[in-house]
C-alpha cells in the first residue's frame, strides 16, 4: 500500500503514537474512534497505521497466525448501505481466518474509512449509519480484536448524542488537528462555517464581488433565467429523536433533543418572511466568502427553497404548500444542527422557519383564495421541486404540531446554553420561551397522542425548568421540573425503555437533591435516594458503565448529605459502598476528572465515618482509607487543568492533612513513634501547601480564580481568613511535634517551614 505524503505536526505525531500503542496492545473488544477533518491527513495516518502494524506483525515471533494473513485491515464504508458490521462480515467471509493448532486465530483489527461521504447523502442514510452503530452489542463477536472508526468532528458529536450504545463501548477517542477539507469532488465536505451576530448585513468583498448582490440576483431572476443544477436536498428527517440525558455529577439534566424558539409569537407577515430570507442570504454569503468564491452546490439548496417559497407566496398558494416549503428549509438547518454545527446562526434560521410552519398550519385554508398557477409559473415550480425532490418526498406530510413545538422549544433551550460571543440572547428569556413552548406542546396532546411525544415534552420541560432554577425562582422552577419528570415516568415502561426510564429517574433525583439544599432537606433527600435507586435498577453496568457509575456517585452524595441531617452510620456506609462501586467504572484512565471527584467524595465519607461513629482501631482504619482516597483524588487532579475539576482541591488537601494529624495525635497510636512522626510530617507538608496557595491567591488578588476558572474571584477578606486558618493548623501540628517528639521534633518541624512564614509561626508558638 502506498503511503500518501503529508506533513504531520508534532501534536498529531504524539496522538498517532498513542493510537498505535493502544492498538498494539491487541486486547479483545477495543473500540477506537479517530476524528480528523483533514482528509489528506486522515489518509496519510490511516495508510501509515496499516503499513506499520503489518510490518510489526510480520516481524513478531509470537505471531499467532501465518505471515500472509493480515493483522490490520482497512475497509471503505458502503454509503449506499453504511453498515460497518456487514463490511467486516463480508471481508471475513472472503478471507476466513486460518486454523492454528486446531483453533481459529484471533481476528485482525479493522479500520473503517469513508464516513465523510455520508454528508452527501440523505439524513435517512445518515440515520441508518447511526442505527447500525447502535447495534454494536449484537455484533461484538466481530470486535474480538480492534475496531477503529475514522470520522470528522461533527460526526463525533453526532455519534455521542445519537448512538449512545456505540459510544459507551468505546475504548478511546483520538482527535487529530487539521482544517476541514474544502468541499470538492465526491466529498462535498466542508464543515468550517463562519459565525456572525449581524445576520442581515451583506458585505462588499472588494475584488471578489458583492456576494449579497449575486445571491439577490439569483433569487430575483426572471422566469426565463435558468436554475443551476444541484444535488438533491437531503431527506426531511423525522422529529428529533430522544437520546438519554447525560448523567450529571451535580443536578443539571439535559434535554433529550436539540430545539429552540423565537422572541415573539410566529406570524406569516411579510416582515417575518423577509427577515428569514435575509438570515439565509447572510449565511450563504458568509459561506461563499469562506470558500474563496468557489460556491459549493450545497449552498444553493436553501436559496432554491427560498425561491420556491417566493413563488408560492406570489401566487397565493394554499397554506399547506407553504408550510411544507418552510418545513424543508427548517429541516436543512436542523440537519446541520444535528450534525454538530449548532451555531447561533443555524439555530436562529431553524427557529424562524419552524415558526413559519406553525403559523401557516394554523391558518384557515378556507379563508384563502388559492389562485390557479400560470403555465410558466407551474413550470418553474415543477423544476424547483425536482431539485427539492428528496425533501419534498419526506415533507409531503408534516409531523404533528406538538412535535414541531417540541423542536422549537429545544432550539431555544440550546440558545440558552450557548456562551459564545455571537449569542446576544438572554438565557433567561430563552429558557422562559422554551418552557412556554413545551407547555403549549403538552396542551396540544390528547389521549390519542403518541406516549413518546408526551414523554419527550415532559422530560424537556423538566430539564428547561431545572436550568431556569439556576437564574430565578429556584424552588418554584425545581418543583415544576419534579412534576414534569414524574409525569414523564408515568408514560415510560421501565421494561421496554430502561435507558429512558433510568435517565428520567436520575434527573428527577437531581431535582430533589437541588430542592434539598434550600429547605426540607430530609424529605427531599430521601426522595432523591429513592429515585437514584430506581435508576440503578434500569442501568446495566456492563452496557452503560459510565451512566451506571454516575448514578452510583450521585446516590453516594445523597446518602452522605442525608447523614449530615440525620446522623447515621448506615447512611455513611451506604455512601461509601456507592462511591466504591462507581470507581469500578469511573477509572482514572477513562474519565480522570470524574474519578478524581468520586475519590474526593469517598475520602470525605470515610472522614465523617471516622469522626462521628467509630472508636479506636476502626476509626484509625477509616482515617487511613480517607487518606488513600484523598491522595488518589489529588494525584489525578494534579495531571488535569483546573477547569476540568468539579471539586475544591485546596479543601481536599486540607482534609488530607487533617486526617494525618488526627491519626498522629490519637492516643491509641502513640506507641508507634516512627509512624506517628511520619503522619505529622505528612500533615505539615499538606498544610504548608494549602497555606502557600492561599498566600498566592492573596498576592494575585484572586486572579487565579477569575482568569483561569472564569469564576468570581473570592474577596480578599475571604482569602486572608482562609490563609489564617491554614496557619493555625500549621501551628497546631508543630505543637503536636513538640508534644509527641519533644524539642527535637519541634526543631524538625520548624526546619520544614519556609523562611517567609517563620516570623508568623514563631509569634503564634
């Protein structure tokens, strides 16, 4: 196999080496995903990977199969039927593994290429690909060795959201740097779209020409003008599907599907239509500029739809035809959002288009005069419709209005969470609009409506309400979230839909947990524990290890929290068991930040168990367990950026020092002087680190918090108080050195204190 020539950056070389080393382990059922937008770079890396693995396999003395049987195979995805499992099965049928000593040898590894071609096919084909990925468990026999799937970044996001079964089985994800390959030839693959907050501004681009004028001329061309050829518009997809809500470590569920809403009620006025046309024109203009005046055919698809809409409006066609046309336009941008390009621009256009669909559906067709079309107009519409065939085939029947309203509500929810500089929308108003839409969608459902529609609307209502509780009326909005989740659970069958049922129970428990922080903690925490327990009944640790571990972590926190209000050794033991169960799957290799947080929680639970309920030897053992857990949490946290952490490392280090101090000063531990001194030295070491960091915060005036974590910097008075507290712990530990080890011990302790702290320490001593 010839290896394409491509300059590879040092960062990509490191990522490639990690990927190759992971494959070299040759373990069973390794599922890797490699994301690379630069197709030339991808081809280079894939070819090199196959060549190097083949060469190493040929040189291996312990190779378990003949030298002519490949170790690693590259397969191209069949875009007409994008089923990677069928591709692997077909290859194995043509190349059956040789027998080795009466048994079959291990299967080769497979890398699947060509997923980028799916962007040129209909959403139906794309959803088919995701559906095949979701069937991973039925095809695991073919994954006894290694599967490497090459995708672009938008597909990486789509797989995580829409193929959770495949995502849960992944062993690792490797993201390579590189610019998206421009859309040309068969690929038609350009994912690098610009963003703009000024959607209506058509800019002059100097010598390149005014793209805005070009697009306007195209749309307003005479009836005799020719319509450029373009590939068929992708199929109009069915309503956005549910996907399990991510399991949060702290209460904050996420809607099932992406969908937002407009600032005002939908209307079919000319101003609304003109506004939407301006948004589409601005978006297409920016993409033409980004492509250096080499227009992709895909850019003309929304423009043709606009021309089609203009003709329908000019000849006063029936409202259903206009609703179908606007639905096609909305689906075009909705497809982009689902593929990962959820920019403010795309969300805004999708919102405006769906608003128009709803507005036209609510018009009384009988009040309109539907004029017959002229022969020439009918010819133009027919020609446009041929270019829009695939959308039209899917759009000949619109989804129920409650599904449209759900999508609209979810688009507004997505706008509320967008924190980019291009988003000028107020998150509170977006969330309020989203909630109003979900409620309206529920009002439009009845006994004959599909249960899944009510479930989707209620779950999304709960998520949006919980989000709004962060900004205003916390108790009221959380209670609305609880009611919505409870209603969704009434329509869910845990036996038929265990994942959705478990996700809803987890989100319900999270809402209860948040309510408990403001009042009636015992009642709400008991409800949270019951809901987390129900969620665990439906999550399988084998199929969904991270979701299962997330709920176990949340259950442990709820039990620990309840033990602070109703002191109970059994509750703390239950919390410890839950944290330990979570850590079986929340490993530092797979999810280091989550593992660190759970280790910190485990250390705190052990510390409280030792100090509240236990005596003598048992107490010492629990403190030792707390030390081990805190050390693991800090070790993992030290390798991560602070922005990835969800717990206070200073508090964890302070608790670690305190646990060492408590063991060293325990009367039953005094006989072992060597161990006692070791624990005192460890306590002093951690306390000095805490004091030094608080001192640094004070010197920086809180810039560490404000600049690095984007959090409000703690006031100088708070930092100063924390530093004084840390100093008091240091003084207590030095006194313990003197008490337990005499003057020699005190001198040993003072020798470890930095010179700038000695004057303060000596004054206190």
